[in-house]
C-alpha cells in the first residue's frame, strides 16, 4: 500500500514539490538567521545581558546621582574630612580601594574621576606607620581591640588590593611604595591579631568580625607578586588558617578570604591551599542557608526566617569569583557552572534598575520580598558586582593548548594572532547563538563549545549545513580550516529541572505527580513570578496556588516578552489554579533576574506543582 502511494506521488510530482518546499523553508530559515546575525553585528547595541548589566553599573558609578560618587566623596574614608561626612568612613580605604580595583579593569569614556589623580590623592593621606584613616587607633594591646579596629583593617585591606590592582595596570612606582608601606603595617598588626584571644573574641562579630583581618590575604599575595618579598607570602599563608568555621560571619569577608587563598595557591602551587578552598567551598554549598538562586545570604548561619536575613551583592560577586578561580585551577566544570548560575540568577537579580547592587530580604520557602528601604549599596556592592561581571566577561572565550574554548554563552569579541571571532545571541524563543569568523589564517584551528548541563542537546549549523562536533571533556570540538565570514549557528535545547527545599532534583519526567514546594529551573535560568509583572498570581490568597506541568516539555508555550527583554528564551507560560477559586488561568514564569529591571517587587521562587 505504502509503495503504491509513493509511486503515485512520484508520478504526480508531489514528492518533488514537497521536497522543494522543504528545501525552500530551510533556505529561508538560514537566510533569516544570517540576516539577523548581520543586523546584530552592524547594530551599535549588542542585545546581551552581561553587556547591559556592566553598562548599567558603570554608568551608575561614573554618572549617577544620589549620591554622586565624586572624587571628594570617594576620598572621604581616607581624608576623614568632616565636610564630606558619609556612611562607613571608619572602614578607611574601603570605597576608594574598591574603585581602584574595579576601574583598573575597565575604561568609561567621560568618567569625571581620573584614576591617576585619585590614586595620587589617596597616597597623600597615608599615615607615618603605613595605615590609612584614624592613626589614633592603637593596635599594640590585643585586649583593647574593638570593632572599630577591625573596620580599619577591613578598609585598609581593600585599599591594599586596590593599590596593587592599579599598580598592575599603571606601573606607577609611587603606588607600589605606598602599598609596601601599607603591607608592612599589615605585617605588624597581624602579629597582634593572630593571637588566640583576638580570634575567639571577634570570630562571630559579623561585619566587624575576624573576617576583617583574614581578608587581607588577597592584598598581601598581590604585593608579593610584585615585590618577591616572601614575608608577605608567609604572613598570608598563616593568616587564612585562622578563618573561623562557618557561623555568624559576614559572608563577603569569608568568601573574600577564600579568594585570597586561591591567589596564594596560584602564586605557590602548593596543593594544600587549593584543597583548603575546595573543602570550605563545599561546606558553603552544603550549608542550609545556601540560596536556591545560586548565592549566599549576607551573614552565614541565617535561617531565612529572622529579620535581617538578606542577600548581598558583594557576597554573590565573591562566590562567582571564587568559583571561577577554582575552575581555572582545577578544570572542574562544576565550578564554572556554579559561577554561571549565580551570575545569571542571583547577581543579576541583585542589581537594581538604577544599576546599583545591594541587598534584598529573604523569605524562607517563598523567595525575596520588598524591603521598607531599598538596599542599594553604592559604598561596596557596586564595585564588587562590577568586578565579578568583568571577571566573567574575561573567560567567555579563552585559549588553551591552541584551542579556542567557548566557556559561557554571551557576547564576546575574541582575538589572537590566528583567529578573530565574535560570539553573540540571536533574540528569539529558542536559545540560539552565532559565532562569526571575522578573520583567520589559512591553517586548521580548533574551536571547542562547552556542553552545559542545563541543555539536553546542542545542534550546530555551519553556513547553513548541519555539522557535528567531537565530544571531549565536556566540550564539542570542531577542528577545521576556517574562512573569513564563516557563520556557526549554535542552538541549545533547554532542560527543565525541579528542586525541592531538601535539594532533591527532578527532571520533568522523573518528577512525582505533585510537588508541594519546588523551584523551577529552565536552562540556565531560575524562574519566578513577581507582583510587578504577575500581580494576580500573587494576590491574596496565593499560598496554595498550583501550577500545572505537562508531561511533555514541548507542550509548554513561550509567550510574548517584555519590551527590550533579551531573555525570551527563558519565558514559560503555564496553566494554574489560584488558591481560593476554581478557575484555571495562565501564569508566565520568567527568569528571576529580569525582575530587577522594574521597581522592587515580591519575587516568588518556590511553587506548588502538579503534572497534568
């Protein structure tokens, strides 16, 4: 029977017609893709989340108001001039040190603060013993140390790191000499602060706790790298070992200490330092207060139920940077994926529409709620959030053993003597990226594309033809002679994953018929509902709302996006029944990070699900 139908179709020309129509459709799809890719590259604005977020925070710091971050404003914590009184000047050197670190890695055209002038004016305020800030604080008697002493150590530690980051870029000898004086002050105070009585007294004192001392490890290692003075290295090697176990500590200082230990490992290659960080890092992941959004609370040992439990931009940035350093040092992709997940969810959500990073109250088994006062932390989180994003941007595409590795899927312009290429996203309902070869030598080059755990499949099309890569160490390897203008289309197939509060993870097919509380991850995104975009869903009573999941992911629709959104591929439209009435309605879940583009809202991350 089938044979007769095929013969009939052949005789009438229908098969040829069908084949011609299919070929035309494929050609049209490829043509549209090529046109879209060309239009994006010719556009002055690349539709990329990471680029957008970096621009938001740099514009905020350089040109924003309330407060305007002028040179005098930045210098207030080292000049202690009452004319420029502001918050946290007792953390002497903190803000101006962070500014040096962040803006040594990026140039903002028209920035009214000149980095060279700022560094010179910082140095002019240095005290005779090498410290910055209040020189009346006595560090000689360990029993007389107070929180204010720890605050000064914190700020001076951040400034030491900032001076070294600026020196690495500028090679200004005056900056190095100032950093050496400050480093020697740190060596002197370390002998007092390392005493057991001091450790015990300050180990659970939060933002003025012992982490204010242990975080100087980072700056000391950087100072060693430019002086070869092993006294700094030896001090750093002993200080971090005094870091107390997870407890009531400021997570920023705790994680920043681990970042310093990673630099110590990179400087010495002594495995004990790396093993220490890996062990403590795993404890952070295993802690009950590790956030479903991929980050940490501002203070460890926070249950999420007590007043004051919130996230913090600095801590999230530190978690990303520690994860990236672990990935670089070990090659373990899990660290890269942790950094990526925190970046695209927690850190980007943490950023406000003003460009600032900061804090949001955590509500256990719900998500985040609106604060009575917006926690826009211009004094610290803006700089640290920017640094983490710049670190992520550096590793989007890297080179290793003559291979070009695509590690993150985001806009990047890569260049080396052999190959110049551009990676960018094509807006749409599917996660599609393009890699264009801008120039190359007439020799074989290997490009490796990371296979993310959140994608079921990667399909590749080179200049309109399907190709396959060789799977190797978590990457798809393409080894061939490239030609200028080659266009590689990369399509990712997002997986759906459900996670329960006790951290049991289900795929859609594995999930039970009903889950009373679970978070929903789609591809790299943690999905959310907020009362700014979906007010009806969160309207009272909403505690027993049930979202219906189909058994087949292909039956989930992707609705229209918000104007200007680059995350349409992360939207899901699902049916739900509202607590309190029986009708079935629709809810659009979207990546939690996108909430931050609007006014602060209550953000639900934990839902009740049923498969239907």
